[in-house]
């Protein structure tokens, strides 16, 4: 078994509306030290394989096809196990 952890974030060149909203809310709660917020997605999955190379290919394909909108989002992932 291999555990994959996937992180998806809005590209730096794209306005992060959610991040701006969270920053505004934090400021209104008294957290003035927050300068910038970027909101993203975090996913964990377990793959039923021991082939690390194949797992890397499959997770990359998952990110490209479904988990990330590569026009406006970046992704990275980490594999553990096997």
C-alpha cells in the first residue's frame, strides 16, 4: 500500500477570492498580522499497489484529469510507503 498526499493551490498569478475573504475575516477578528492568505485543497488517499513508479504516474494522472484545474491551479504530491 502507498499513501498519497495531494496539495492543490491556486496559481500565484490568479486572484484567490477565498483567500482574500479569509484574510478579511481574520482582520475583522483582530488578527491584523495576517498579510496574505491562499486557500487550497488537501487530499489523502491510499493506493492498492507497491509499485512506487506506477503510483506516481497514477496520482499525476488523477491530478491532471480531476483533482486540479491545471489552468488556474498548481498541484504537488507526496508518496509514502512501499
